[in-house]
C-alpha cells in the first residue's frame, strides 16, 4: 500500500514520501478486529462467496482504479487515473449499472498538469463525491468532483496551503453531507486536512496534528453527520511512524489512542457500522511489510487483530468495507519475489481468513478499494499488468 500511495501521488506529482497520502502514495492497512472486538461471522457465509473478474473499461495507455463505492448491487462508481504515453495523468471514473462497467463522461480537468482521483463515496445512485488532487503551475491542489447520475462537476474545495494539498478519502453520510480527509504541506510540515461538504460548498475543519512535523489521513468513514472516524499515520518525533485515529462528533475532531506494532505504521482505510469500526493498512519493521488490522467497538479501545500474510516479501491492505457489525472484507496485495497478487481477507468464525481471488496477471495484480452493500455482496477495484501497460481491475461477488 505504501508503495501504491507513492505510485499514485509521488509518482505523477513527485511528492516527498512523508507528504504522500493513502494508497496512491503507498500505504495500506489491514482491517478489523476479531472475536475481541465482537465481529464474528459464520464460516458458511465466507465459504459461499466467490470473487470473479468483471469486464471493466480502459482508456488508451495505463489505467489504475484506486477506490470504489456502491450504493447498491446495481449501482457502483470506481475512480482512479489514466496515463497515455508521456502525457499528464487524467482522472478516471467508471460506473456499474448492474450489467456492465462503463466510462463516465470524463471529469473536467482542473489544472495544467496531473489530475488524479483517490477516493469516492456514493450516497445514492445519483449522488457520488470523488476526491483527489491535481497539479497546477507547479503546485498540487485539492480536487473534488460530484456526480449527479449523468455528469461530473467540480465542487471547488479550498486549499489549506499553496504548495502541496491532497485528499485521500471521502465518506458521505447523506446526499448533502460528506467528509473528506488528506494532508497539506505547510512550510516544512505535513499536516492533516479535513473538509466537510453541505451539498453546496466545502468547509475546512480544524483537526489535531499529534505527529508534529508529519500527520497524514488516509481514509474516513461516517455513520452520520455527527459521527466520523479518520485514520492515517503520525510521526513520533524520533524515528517511527505511528497509527493515527481521530473522531468527529459534529463539531470537533479529537485524537483517539490506537496501537502501533512496528517502526512504520499506516492505516489506509476505515469502515464503521453502527457501534463498531475496522481500520486496515500496513506496518513495516526491518524491511518487512505486513498487513495491519485494527478494530474498535463502542465503549472499548482500538485493538490490533490477527491477519494473514501470504506473501513472502510483503503484504498490504488498501481498503476495507463492513456490510454489518459482523461482516467485513479487506483488500490489498501480497508480494512474493517479483510477483504481486491480489489479496482479500474476510472475517469468519472469529478470525480473518484469506479468500481466493483472481489474478489476471502473472506479474502484478493489486486491489486498492472495496465496497460491500450486504454480506457477500461486494465489489473491489484496482489494477493489473497487461503487456506493457496496466489496466483497470474490478472483482466482485455480484
């Protein structure tokens, strides 16, 4: 995931590593808790789910999907970017109507350089919000676009800085209520960014920066207009990157204690349902990157959950989605030597289990995001290597 985030953000825009957001910059986190968090799921449920590759659309050149959001099993939106030759990256979005995935009318270009979408959230079939960043005259600015069921429109969110600003994740609790998170470079520091959407305009919110010189949000999940959880990473002031969790109560953001297990911790995504949340990402210690899953339930604290690492070189989680308090799915990639495969894990029987997922490439296949509308009804989006280019990858259980 960390490698992906770097690929998404620093690759096209050459961000400094510590300024990189979410999966595009290269961070991925594991998912939720197990029995200790009270998230059991029947073995029978996981056993009946089969993931298959869905035919998805591509532009000429290289294509990558970073995030997906489904309002129902017949209405989804996936976003990312495409690159043709040496041209600038362009925002990419495609929709699912229950039968086919097709490119939507290209979102308008915001600047004169790269424009990339990193996250998307759909409150309904006719209301989606996608966020990311774009390059304009050497600066990197925040990008946010809304979908009305037919076309994309720029929504013009404010930029906290004049140098590097980016949004990595968004969550819409309603058609007129979205929360987006990311980062900004203020001077020599990287600080967290949170902005709220009321249906007509964006507002920058104040969020704590416990990491001092480096605080970064990778994802956010809102169960209502007054309840959101954002996750990411923070610098300990010495040599390590720690997990970061903050909660929104409708008026203020506050830091919530969360565990860290290695030298470099990053939570790329979070999914909250009712009184429980699951966050997923990655942790690196001594050049070994492994999956990270943390879970929380109301009245308790965040705890690390056991997760599987099938890759011999590295493993990462890039996205998480919980259909209920007892059913969650995390997606990412596992690498063994020079081969990277898709990685999907499902909570079942009180523990996390690797779920068989297709790998269309013999060299590189990775999933960046997942969205579940019901238990066993999910779609995941990413990219895979095909000849000299990468193409969009969508896998689903629909």
